[in-house]
C-alpha cells in the first residue's frame, strides 16, 4: 500500500519537483498551496506523514503544525524551511514537528528522512511495551497506548515521541536512564541533531509536571536522566 504524503508548499516550481519525484518513488501525494481546510485534508486523505513549508501565506507552517498535531498527535511532521536559527528549530519541534530539513535540500535526503520518520512512527517502543495501560505518577496518570497524560488541570495529548520518552522515563522511575539508550530507542541513533531534538522534548515534558508535584526529570550531566517520583 502506498504511503500518503500531505505536502503544503506555496512555491509552484519546487512543489512540482517534490510531488513528481515522490510519486515516481511510489508515494501518494496530496499537494496544497496553503493550510486552509486542513481538518478536511487530514480526515479525508488520512496522510501517513506531512511535509510543511514554514513560510506560507495566511498561516505559517509552525501554526499549521500545531493544528495538525491537535488533530492527530501521532502524525509525523517534517518542516521544510530556510530558517536556521536555534529558536526556529525549537519552535518547530514545539509545534509538533518530528524533523526539520533546511532549504535547499536534496530529494535523496528528504526521502531518507521521510522513511526514517515512517519507520519510527510504526515501530513499537520497548519502553512502551513494558508498561501497564495506566501509569500512576502521583496526581498524574499516563496512558502510553493512548498518548495521553492526565493532569489535575486536564488532559495533555502527547506526540508519539513525547509518549515514547515519557514511557522510557517511567520504566526507569527513581533510577537513571542513559541518554544514549533513550536516543537509540526513540530515534534509532545518537547523532548530534537527534541529541538536540531530545533536549527540546525533555524541556516540553518537564513543563507538563507542575512545580511541587513531586515529579522531576533531573539531568545527569554527561550521562542521562534521573526520573524522580517522590
């Protein structure tokens, strides 16, 4: 079965090259010039992965990524952009992105990154498999299979990677978790780029637990993390 790609890009020449190349490689591609009617695209086309240009008319790619993440938190999103500042990188991952590709890019690299995201999305994490359906964390409850963290203030819908990382932390409650093991389990390798991604996700997950909750992710410099549930 062909993998479905939702591709949003307003530059027609680039869009044609990417769409035609991906279709030649066996993907089914739905190309849109902007993010209008995104709910309809997600619900009717049901993509396996999204490619989003950041500089779009009317609504920027990061805002669009947030919308898509709210509709389907498990859907991988690759941002395609000329922006290279660290703040933009952080903003992209905070907006639901799972990868980030700088323009101009080669089609070979884009396809490799897409395939990697598709494999990671469908690969079951050993950390998630080892946990029960419901994990009690003081006044919080984590549901790995549902990608949900229930807090005193409501339900947080987690992304696939957030859920995998939290699951691994939970499987090492009140003990240390090696950073390399976490990287290789969630991303498949411990490259510098993925290491920076992990830092972004750890900051996000830390923010889900209120100060005074008795839950803390302690960074062990040069080693990994200690997940404290007091």
